[in-house]
C-alpha cells in the first residue's frame, strides 16, 4: 500500500498545473479506483459523481478548480467506467479509500514545507 501511495504522490507532484492525468489506487477490499487528477495546488478537492455520470462529467469544474490553485481528484466509483459491480459496502470502501489516499498525499506535502 505504501508503494501505491508513493506512486500517487509522484504522479501528483509531477503533473502539469491543470492538465488531466489518469491515476488509480486500490481499495481495502482489493478493488481499484480510477480517477483523473488536475492541478498542483496545496489544497485538495475530491469530486465524486452520482447517478448516471462518471469522472469525466466533472471536467469543466475540475479545470476551473485547478486554475484557481486546487489539486483536484475526480473519481469513478467501481460501478462506472472500467470497473463492473457495485454493492453498498463497496461504495463506502471506495469513498474511504479515496479519502485515505488523498489525505496521505496532502499530509506529506504539508510536512515537506
């Protein structure tokens, strides 16, 4: 898991200011979350879609937020995009995994300053 976090951190630090960069990270139950990351700011925003949408639905908002100085992560839940089934418990694991992956990155950024 630390290797995955290090890879996500490297992606986030190396990316252009507002360009979209695909990233992915594992969930606690072995699933995989796919996301698009935008921006390089010190403050983070996670965009999670609902209903019939997916991570690409957030493109305009993500670009605006990245331009305003935020680091943005637009995620696909496992029921969308590249992953197949979603059950209630998996949705919560998707949300928790996104939170922990994203917050760990920002803690490391804060300590490095």
